[in-house]
């Protein structure tokens, strides 16, 4: 089946597989793709060799944005969908659906404030995944993550297609910030830092586990407290720096692309190191909790549960769990 083709940059001939015979890797759908996070996320996914089909959907027109992406020579086909009716076509057959549709925070707003606007959007997308691509892994970026993941779970249960191994609240940005801030503090490459960040994705529900940091964290208690605070309020830092005109978009897109890549490696049966995400959990009293996960062909292959915690971290987790229980029950009640 292989044919000879000439390299576009030099005279060399190489063995090439015709494009129509290239192995299909994964279809990823980005819902809310025209937004501040959606666009750079789509860009990053276009450059990932594991993505062979990218569906970009938004309530706003995505045609121009798709045309722009479609000129990239990365071998990924991009298709555009817009408007409420086309969401299902974007989702149909997707292996992974990343949901970033909805309102971001405005001056003075907490993530919780977004619930009324964003919950119905997430509920609709989750129901469409159940109906049109129930095997898909779903990553929810839309805030408030702590509550809307429960909304998505309930929407999928109503369709009789909920699989807790396939639904994730994306908390990777908290991990990315932790690794960056720790790397900067220890004057080492942040890519060499690994730290579990458990709990949820808002303020004190974000619990970085410094006692399990690799390489071991070098710094005293005050130093840990100040970095924990910075990780927990990283979103506010960006909102302020953008003069209250937007929230984290580029770093979030980077984090979401890292998370999507980890899911795809799992689907291929070649998982990388564990990644934390907010999933259904029996590790604490909170029905959902972010803990380190290893991915496989069906989503979560192993939930590593709670890492070993020191006394300070146990206290922080207790505070987080109390808040998470309330957020989850808000999500469940909304769907009743
Ligand atoms: P944005 O306003 O720039 O983009 C949101 C996009 O969603 C817009 O293009 C909008 O047209 C689209 N949209 C709205 N309703 C829709 C619907 N029914 N169907 C399809 N598309 C729809 O907002 P941005 O900055 O991209 O943020 C998106 C969400 O991500 C917000 O809720 C924000 O709070 C959240 N976020 C989450 C983070 C995390 O760590 N999980 C970090 C930063 C933001």
C-alpha cells in the first residue's frame, strides 16, 4: 500500500502512506471553541499527532477560525460547527470532547457566580455526548468545575449512559501552576517537578500536596503557605493582570492540551505518568474529588486515591471536602 513521495523541502524520496490510508488516531471535539480558551486549545490540538480530526463548535460562527486552522500542514482535518443545532454533529463519533463553552468570570465574580449560566450549557453538551458518542471521554473546563461536573454526571445518568471512568473536571491548570511556581522557587526546570494537586478547582478546594513533591520541596512552612496561596488564587492573579477584561486562557489552553494528550495516550494503551483530575470518587465524603489517575482505553484505568498527607494537608483537605460536598449537591439538585 505504501507509495514513494518526494519530500517538500528537498529532493529525497521517502515511503509514504497515501493520506486516505493514514491510520486514524483520534477525533477531538472542542465545544466553546471560538472563545478565549477554545481557540488556543484548538491550535495546540492541531499540532498533536494523535489528533487526526478536530471538530470545533461554538454558539458563534466558527467558519473563519476553522479556515485559518485548516491551512496548517499538520495532517489534522478540522471541521467547523456552530449554533445550538450543530453541537450534536460536532460531538458525534468523537473520542474526546473538551467542553469550554460558557461564561468566564467578570470583575468581582467568584466561579460559583457562573453556575446559573453555565450549568445548562454543560448539561446539554453532556446529554449530547451520551446520545451521540457515549464512548467519548469528556473533559469539563467550564466553571464552576466543582459543581458542573456533577451536573454533567446527572445529565448522563438521565440518558442511562453515565460511565464515571469517562467524565473529568479539568484541574490541570492548578497542577501546571504548582509545578511552575515550585520550579521557579527551587530554581529548577518546572517540567522536572511533579506534584499531586488534589481536591477541586476553586480557592481553598485546591490542595497541592507539597509533602509528595518530586524532587522534594525545599522551603519552610511560610514558603509553602505562600506558594499554596498563590496556586489557589492563580486565576485571580491573571484576572487582575488582564485589567478585569478576561481570565486565564493561554495557560488554561496549554493545561487542557496536556490533559487531552494524557487521555489520548491512555486510549492508545500507552499511558504516561498519572495526571490529577476531578472525578467521581470514594476517597472522602465528597462524591467528586481530584486525585492522581492513570488513563487507559476506557478512561480511568486506575484512580490512585489520596496520596500520603501530612497534618497541614489533612486539614486543608477537610476544608476542601466540606466545600466540595456543597458544590456537588448544588449540581445534583439543579438536575433534579
Ligand atoms: P470565553 O467567553 O472567551 O469563551 C467561551 C465560549 O463559549 C464563547 O466563544 C461562547 O460563544 C461559547 N459558548 C457560550 N455558550 C455556548 C453554547 N451554548 N454552546 C457552545 N458554545 C457556547 O470564555 P473563556 O475565557 O474561554 O472561558 C471558558 C470557561 O472556562 C469559563 O467558564 C471559565 O470560567 C472557564 N475556565 C476554567 C478554568 C479551569 O481551570 N478549569 C480556567 C480558566 C477558565
